[in-house]
C-alpha cells in the first residue's frame, strides 16, 4: 500500500518562501512518477509541478515557472516543492500525488493513483 504524507505548509507574506515535503511509504518509490497539485477554495484542482522517475524531466504550470522548483530524493523516498516569490494567488491546499507508470499528461490529476491529505499554504499581501 502506498501512502503519501505532506508537510511544510504554513502562512507567509507575499514575496516569502516555503518548502513543501512529501514522504512516500513504498518500497518502490523510485518507480513512481510524482507531482504536486493544489486547490484553492471555489476553484478546480490544478497541476503545479511534476517530475520523472530520475528527476531529470520536470514540468510546471505557467503561473509558477521561475518561482517553484520540484525535486525528489529517491534514496529518502521524498518529494519536495521549493516555492519562492510567493503571491496571494498561490494560496491553496497543496497535495502530492504518485503514479506507477508514465502519465499521458504529467499535470493532469486524473492520471495519478495515490494522493496525500494535503498541506495548507496561505500567502498574505
């Protein structure tokens, strides 16, 4: 059974930074494609960033390019999202997600099988 647990959320002022972490309980973590999603109140879930098995290939939604960085540590079974230059529009519940084989679309939520409970990020102006 695969479990994902996020941490690192919090409240920050605009321009600040946060680093989200996601630990994955699976013996085969290195075989999972990983991603971060977010959902703000009243809005649809949005794919934020995704990463390939080795970490070489990374994908971002346009609104976070240049500000967010996704990374993974396969030895520690960890996924990270470094968020810099945060803006109020980044306020949302952030989820990590996993999929055992290559998704057709890396930033589409329906492609992922396993989800964490989420961690809240609040950015004030």
